[in-house]
C-alpha cells in the first residue's frame, strides 16, 4: 500500500468521524426549536370543533407513529437505522408524504441553480483575476474594485438588490418563483422558457458573488507568482509570455482550489438563503418552510443534503489537491511516514 493511499484512507476516517458528529447535530438541533409540531399537526387535522379527549388520543397516536414518545438517544439510533435503509422519515407538515419524495421534487431545482452558478463563477472569476494581475492598467483598476465590492455583499442582500433593481424598478424579470404559477411543470417550451426567465436573477446573484471572491484571490496569487524568481528567470531566458502565463495561472489556481473548498460551506448556505429570497422551489425554500413549521424530518433531510454536499466536495478537493500539486503530495507522504 502506497503512502498516498494511506493518507487517503486516513482522510476517509477523519471525514467519517465528522459525518457521525454532523448526523447527531443534524438530529438534535431541530428539536431545540420551541413548540410542539405534533400539536400543530393535530390541530390542522381535527379543526376547532374536536374534543380534548379526541385531540389527546390523536396526539398520542402521532407521537408513537413518529417515535417521539421514546427517549432522545433511542430516537437518534432509530434515525440512523432508517438512514441506512434509505428512509428519511415522514414529513409532519406534509403528512403522510415521505421526506425523500419531497426532497426529490426540490433537489433538481437546487442542483440546476447552484452547480452551474458555482462552476461559471469559479472559472470566470479566476480568469478575470488572472487578467487583472497580468494586464494591470484598466483591467486591474476596474475588475478589482468591482470584485471587492461585490464580494463584500452577503448573497441574500445581493439577491434583494437584484430583485429591487431588475424586478421591481425596471420590471425586466420576475421577483420570485421558479416558473409562472399559471403553468404546470412539464417539458413543454412554455414551461421551459418560463423557468429560464425566472432562473436569471437567482443565477446571477450566486454567480456574481462567486466571481467576486475568486477574482480577488486569483489576482493576489497571480501577482505573487508573476514576481517570483522562476518568472523573472524565465523572462531573462527569452521564454514567451504565453508559456510563462500558462505556468503562472496553473500555480496560482492551486490555492484557489483550496480556498474554494474552505469557502464552499459559506457559498452553499448563502445559496440556500438566496433561494428563500427568490422563493425558488429548491432545498433552501423547503428548509425555510420546514423550520417555520418545526418539521423535524424535513429539516433533517434538507440539512443532511447540505452536510453531505459540503463533506464530499471538501473531501474530493482535499484528495485532488494532493494529486495535482507535487509539493503537497510530497508533504503528505512525509507526514504519513
């Protein structure tokens, strides 16, 4: 077994331990929300005319059905057991709909919004940052201040600004929703065009924030690399700027990969809040609704998706970084030895 394989296995054990702790917090923290969600569910089902005895019987029935009558530690182990069986439980607010089915309808919206926005933002931000460092002049004086300004704005606040500017004031785009309420989700051109029309502002709010942060980081790293000894020596040898810039961009992008991994939790949680701002039918809006209704199983399902996304992305970036950077790869093997 190679040293790098041992290092990878050790990383797997650390991330697994993190997942165990995250699962417990994911289970326990929703139960700190004040109020009894079962009482709300019973009140909605029976209405105002039900007797106290009838309400109590239905309340106890639901407590047993959802396993809330057992000690908290037993509830946790039952929760983990259900996870291994692929069962996320039944939603309180959408009873008797399973949480997996509810998440299944919201997940494509979140993935279709966040994955392209983060990808385009990362690529575009790094390109703009490298250009600003290399060209200087107008590019540096324009791109850097704009990037710095955009990056200082929280995602949800930037989303509100876009809604006010382009939705309310100019009326160019809708202020919320994932598609027109007059349409039913299908594969018709009318629905697709409506979804794309509603997609623009949420996409821009996430993508532009990502561009700002990546451009700042890439500019600083590119300036550092352009002033390094190997660049000055390469220029003295007459090596073309095109070839030099290629190496500079590669070396400067390595810390950006790490930075993206460390800021990924902030980006994802910010994107979740952005969905709430735009009433976008994704995981964010679903999580907000679940918290408002103290829907424990639905909260756990939404946050579990966020936890797994962050852990898997950071793990892959951690391992990838060790393979693509010889310096880190060497340090990893020495650390294991």
